């Protein structure tokens, strides 16, 4: 009677008249990533990216499951739905309710939360199952909805951080190439201000065109002078006039060549009959080449940033809730009859073990 009858009677009284009903709300969701194409249509790099994305989804799923059991979630739920009030309502019985007078700390509340909530992650299917018990249907529903919402916020933060990390390096490269392009453009601007020329190349081409025209005129005058030399003497007025014209053209050509020489740098092909380029012209070419390289590098960095952003957007992760929390219509806990029978069974087993030990000890001592 003491070993079996009394515990069973106490359990019957408690579960039959005292134990408060507890309402369960269940939610099931999964962390989802981008849909990957079949392996036959993917290259090696794409397959590696898809594998990394799948591993990230699995990792985030475990993180969410651990987050639901964490103190951080308990603090958030306390601020949003007031867990302490939900678990200390008048409807709760003295054994099942939260007892803040014993040790009202966040750690104590977290231990109680892990006793009334349950979360499980199934690695094969990727489904996270979650349920929570409360003493009223409204409290259970609010707590479950808030838990799912906080889980979604966590996944969004993880996904946002992953996107930021994915484009961080490309943004740094973009900043570096942008600075290089600014320096290259500033160098060309300083050169133009110093030399007083917008484009030394075009200026040199213009001067060469003038020299070429003057050389053509000089060639005509020399041809005419040679033709008249067979008929006229060198002292003839016509010959003197032609000679004066040729001298004037030569002086003009020398003057124009001097202008070109001030714009052109030295040329390695000396003695080939071509005008010698000046050092200022070579300097401008070097600056222009650096600007072109900087411009192409900047455009490439812009393209890389955009591609990284697109890849990051495609790899975004989110929570897909396929079993939404719903208000319960009946309490599932406590299982009154099952618990009374369980108490009776455990008491009977304990009584049987005690009897066996008693008779065993008595037989050995006899």
C-alpha cells in the first residue's frame, strides 16, 4: 500500500484534479538556399559554389536549432511576449509553473524554457521541428510565432553577413583601382597645366604637317631652281629670287623643327631621317598609358563588384515555414491517465526490487 497504492493515489489526485492543462503549438520550417541546377549542366566552379551553399544551409540550420535553445532567444522572448508572466499565470498549477521566487535569473528561466520547448533538426530532410507548451492557447501561439520570427531574423542576419563578406574584397579592389584612376587623371592634368598643351601628340602632328608642307614647297623651289640653272646664270634676277625663296623656306623649316624639338623627346632611331621625339612627349605617353590601364582596371573592378553582388543575392538564405503555428483547441499535456499508469508501474517495479533486495539480504544473513 505504501510502495504502490500511495504514490498511485497521489498521482491520481494531482493529475485528476490539480494538474493544469498545457497547450502545445507546433511549427516546422527549413532554412532554404538558392536552387542549384543539375550537375550535368554545371561546371566545376559552379558545382563547388553549390556545394558551399548547401553546406552553409546545413550550418545555418544547426545554428537556428541552437539559437532556439539559447539564452539570447529567451531574453528576446521576455522582451516581446513576457515569458515570466506566461509561465506564472493563475491557470498554472504549483508543480508545472515557473517559480521565480526560487531563483529568478535569465539562466533559470532558460532552463525552464528548455523544459517546455522542444526543437529538433533532421539533417536528411533539413526540417527543423519546434513545439512549445503554455498554460493558455494564446500564450502558446504567441510564443511559437515570436520564436519563428526571431529565427527568421537570425537567418536574415546570417545571410546579410554572408553577402557583405562576399563583396567585401571586390569593393576593396574597386576602391584601390578608383584611387589609381584618380591619381592617373590628376597626373595628366598637372602635365597639361605645366606644359600648356592639351595633347602634345596632336600638337606634334600639327607641327609635322606644317614642316611637311614647307618641305614640299622647298622641293618645288629647288626643282624650279635646278631647271632654270641650265638656262640662266646664278646672278640672274630670277635665280636670285628663287634662291632667296629657298633660303626663306629653309629658315622657316628650321624654325618649325625647333618648335617640334621642344615638344618631342629623343628617339632611339637616330640617323633614320625621322624627327626626334622630345622627353615631354614620352612623359605624356607614359601618363596616358597609365591612365588607360587604370581606366580598364576600374571598369573590371566595377564588373567584379556587380558579379559578386549577383552571386551573393543568388546565395541568399531564408526560412521556409511549411507548418505555421496555429492556436490549439485542446490540451495535449499532461497525459493524465498515462502518467498515473506510469507512476503505478514505476512504483510496482521499485517495490519488486525492494522485496528482492530484502529477501536476498535476509537469506545471506541467515
